[in-house]
């Protein structure tokens, strides 16, 4: 079995996920509609097996346009065994012009292909530890002071959430409250946010911290 084609299929959907601003930095649904662009990345094999990745609306995980597929993805994938995901992943990561987002879309489609072949959900192929995931509330980044994050967490807890994820200061100086393009991470200040949130909600609420990949290895170890 080999990969014979990779396609990026564009389509438009009518979405009712129109947003209005909220005090927490991201929108809440207001019932309005909008036309949203999406793409399906489809990988096809010589025996007819297919795998898909769906994404769009400008998200990081949006499927790449066909021009990117033709110039960067097809030369690496066509003629290869789709089950050799690790090798294909290594090839893509070694290619300086292929972004992490595009690599993730391709990898997702390859896992989907295997799941369809085996008629098994992908989470089962990955270990099948659980079939449910705890719903959690997540912050926007650069939301405000540690006290603002703590207030957000308390409101989430009052609404019944049992878990809360912090996105703290990312490419943003929390002291000057200005963009910081030369310094992506502020681990000490991030820890202040995490401590304030923990103190506010107590020990029972599950807390998570997502720095969006801006930490160095040393910063990750330190914060961890």
C-alpha cells in the first residue's frame, strides 16, 4: 500500500458561531452567522484507503492550500507507505519550509487513515486510556494581572468547571503591558499567575498551564 494522492479541498460553511466580545478577552456566542472557509486534507492510497484532516477559519491547524500540498507535501508522501508515520513525520520536520501546523494536519490525516482501515477510533490506537475528557475552562493569553486570572478561575469554578487552563504572558511584557517580540516567555511572571489561581480556587480544581510552546527547555524544566 502506497500513497497516491494528497488533496486540499476548500469549502465554505455557514456558521452560527458568531461572537461578541467578552471581558475575558475572547468572544462568546451571540447567535449571528457568518460564512467560514474550511479545508479538508485528504490522503489517498493505491488500494482506496483514505484519511482526512478537517480545519479552517484561520486556525493554526487549518489544512494547507493546494499550492503548499503540491510543492512541499506531495514530493515527500507520494509513493510512500502511509503506515510509516514516524518516518514521514521526521522527513517533514527536517524540511525547513514545512510549518508545524502543516505537519500536524498531515499527521492527523495519516492517523485517520489507519483508524479507518482498522475500523477503530484513533484514540484506541493511541492507547485507549479513556473515552471521556473532563471539560475545562481556558483563558486567553495576556489577560491581565495574576488577580485577573484568579477572578476568571473563580467564575469558572462557580459555573461548575472542575478544571482550568492558564495561558499567561506570551510575547507580552506583563510589567510594561506592551508586546515583547524579542522575549517570548516570562516564566517567573507565569508562575505568579499560577500561584494566584491556585490560591483562589483551592486544591481540588485541576489546573493546567499552556505556554504555547514559547519556553526554552530550561524554562520548561524550571516551571515544571
